[in-house]
C-alpha cells in the first residue's frame, strides 16, 4: 500500500457548519459522546442487516460491539466499532461534505439556532462534527466490510482534511479524539461511563469502556409482552424509576399509527410530593431507536402526570431533535396526545377490573388527576371518568365514580349534587343534606377543599350539570312515588307565611350587608338555618381556599354573595318570632348567633371575639329569665 496522503478542502457549507459547531453549539457538550456511539451503533446495525443477505467473509469472526478507550494522561478518547466500515470514497462523501445540505436556508437555520443557544447537534446531519466541540484533532481509521484497503481521515476542524491509506485495520471504524485543554474530563473513565449510562444505556450492542460492558440493562420495551417475566418488568422499573419497591400499575404497549410507538409506563406505590419532598420531576424518558433524546421529558406527558415513570420510544422522531424543537414539534405533540389518552384509557380499564385497587391508587395519586381537570381542558372528558368521591349511597370510605352516580339517578333528576365538608360525619350532621336524606336523593361528599374547584371546572358529566348543595334556589327532584313531594315536605306546624316574610325582612335588617337576603327554606328539616351561595360559581369550600391563599376582601366580597335560609318549622325560629316582640335586643343577639352558627356549619370564618361576647350576653339573659 502506498503512503500517499491527499489533502482536501472541506465543502464550503461544511466549513461553516464546523465553525458553528466548534464556536457556538456548546449546550450539553456531553452529547457528542452520544452522537458518536449512535453512529457506531448504526454502522453495526447496517452490517448485521447486510450479513443476512451478503454473508461477508472478511473479519466474519469479529463480535458486533463498541469499544471505548481513554487516556487521561495523553488526553485522548477512542471509539471503535466493528460495523460496516467505509471505503475512501465513502470517507470523503460522509465526512467531507454535508449530505442533503442543498437548501439555502440550511446554514441560516443552524446559525440562528446557535445564536439562541439551542442544542441542534445532529439535527441537520452534523452528528459526527459534534466531536469537534471537544476535539483538538480528530482521526478516523476505517475499513469497509468488503475487505478493500483501509484508510485514515484526519482534521483539526480547520479548512482542510487529509485522507491516506492505513494498513492493518480490521472491519469497522475507529475514531481517535485528541481532546482540547478544557475537555480533558472526556479522557476519564468515570465521565464516559456516566454519559453512556445516561444516554446510551439501551444501545442494542455491547458498549465497553476499557473492556468493561457499561450498558447492562436491556431495552425490554422493544420485546413482546409474552416474552417478559414479572421479575424483568420489576427490575426494569427499579432501574428506570430509581425505585426500591414494586409498581402499582404497569402499561406496556406498541402502536404503528398514527406514530410508531413503544411505551412502557409504571405507576409507583408512593406519592413523594404528599410526603413533603417537593415537586416531582417528570418521570418518563423519551427515546428514539433506544437512544435517549429527552430525559425526564416535560414534553411527552402533561405535567399533571409527572408521577408516571417509564420510557417512550418512537422511531418517527428525528434522532437528534433538540429540547427547544421538542416543545414546538408537531410530531411530539401528536405523540403526547396518543400516550396520554392511552394511559387514561388504561386507568379506566384497571378501575373496572379491580375497583378496590384503583381506589388505593386514587387515594395516593388522585390529586394529580384533579390537577389535570383544572388545568388541561383537552383531557377533561377522560379524566372525569376517573374521578372518585364518597357518596350518601355508599358505605363510609367507599368511593364511587360519576358514572355510577348517574346510573342511580332518579327518573326526573337532571343534576349531579355534591357538598363539601371536612369529614363525612360533619357533612351528614350538617343542614345541607337534610332534604337529600328525606327525599332519598344521592349526594356526593367532596372531602377536600380542591374538589369543589375541580367539579366547578368540569361543569357537567354525561350531560348532567354538577351542582353544589350549598347553592341558593336549589330544587331537588320529586320522589318517584309522590308528585307533591315538596308540599309534603313542608311541616304542618310551620310559621304562617305572613309571619315568615315579616321575620325574614327583619332578620335581613339586623344582618345588613352580611347577607344578600334572608328567606324561608324549602330544604331544611331539623336545622334552624343555613348559609347558601347566590353565585353559582363560588361554593363555600372554594371561598375557604381563597381565604387560605390570602385573597383580598374585595375579591371575596364580589364572589361570595350569600343568602341565609331559615327553617319556619324550627322551634328556635318560631320562638325567635315571639322574642322579637317581647325583647328585641335579645332577639337581635339570637339572630346574629344563628347567622354565625350557620357560617360555621358552612365552614366559613366568623369573628370569634364578637361571637364569644354575644354568647355570654345570651347566657346571662337566659340565666336572668330562669
């Protein structure tokens, strides 16, 4: 073999690309290692595919693998593969020019991306050139699978490169990188192992650093479910989720349309946010052909599914798509919709299959699905089916779906009713469910303040409006066996109507701006009074949330208009009607106390000092009368 060395000029566009890569694309410098390993894996895959038809004899005994060697003293990094290799012509074509660069906008787009500090390495076919981010000089030694002579390509990233014959090469390609002074860390074994484990763990060929295989975990999501054992699934979950327990749920699926997808998703057992450990990072990594392109991806699932762990692999995505482009890429948005809808469908199927297990999931992760209802209209319909609440028709501790509620609705009922409270006992001992109980109308118990916010965002389910039981002018459906239910509900010993109206008008004068109106109730059975919300969008529990968040008084006043309903059959209200004639000052204190009691039962704040002073006055008056 002659020792002829040919010096060649880089294509003009290639020189400009090199300049951009070397001087501008420094975001995530580690990426160059991933790029070179991915190129090596591609060369191995091409040879494996070729060997199925061509049955090449040259170096047929060599194992298909990638070997990485580093010298921390000489500051070099060498990446060797036993893949398809290149001829001299292919060397010049592949490394001396930029394929498919004909568009006049090509360099403008790359330069603009560099100015914005966007990681676009490889997106325009410049993956190999990323080596110059860390390299003072790059040497490529390669020999083609056909046994033709080996050659060496060499460049310092300037305007020229050389190609010369090279003896003694085996099949494949060796890339020798002489590292820049500020890139010596890439000549260290532990740095390379870290990068490989992060980006190239699932490369389908052995990747060895100094002879030790680094990628020891298999990409099991590419295999058929029937071939994977429960132990393999669990071990993979522990690896990808950095977990020590077993997952609650597992979803493994593949799809060809509208995108080629392989996904393996897990639901953990614990919600670490509820343990006070801060907001969780997204737990799903995005791969393209087993190469990581977005770790802890914020793009592949909505933020409210950040508790999900696992991997999504789509060969339809560009291998080297940048983080910035992920956010704007239509393919990624389509992938996000497909994965999210499939996962929500899976949860719905699991809920039907094992309601008790789903209830445990709901108790742990339901808060995330509620977050989704309030922040993500796109998936509201699917999320609504997954909501769970306690109900007057279910045993304490048992939660039901909105669909179950609808199935049990009375014939003439067109609304889904709910009421919020700190506990089931508090709700059932309060005034708001009295008529529901008497009429045998089911009502949902929302035991978290956020629940009312969720249901008001949802608005309706299956065409049925969602209505809070603390709303004014609520009309319950008539019982099926008594069309005159509301008339029947009115106690025969109620105050006469004219006295009711007079008493309500007087109580409104006493309470002033605290209430919009005082009126007789058609819903109260035993309690003397209750507070109802005039604004249908503002429930008492939502007002409690606003108060806890420090909302200004003006905002609360605008959104929290209230009526007080009184029970004209209550012994206390009937005595109050007499008391206002006999002792008006005492009666005024009783009115204020009835209002405060109703506010407390609604879970709203009252002035404790004023209430205590008033209580003492009432007690003193009662003691004098005795």
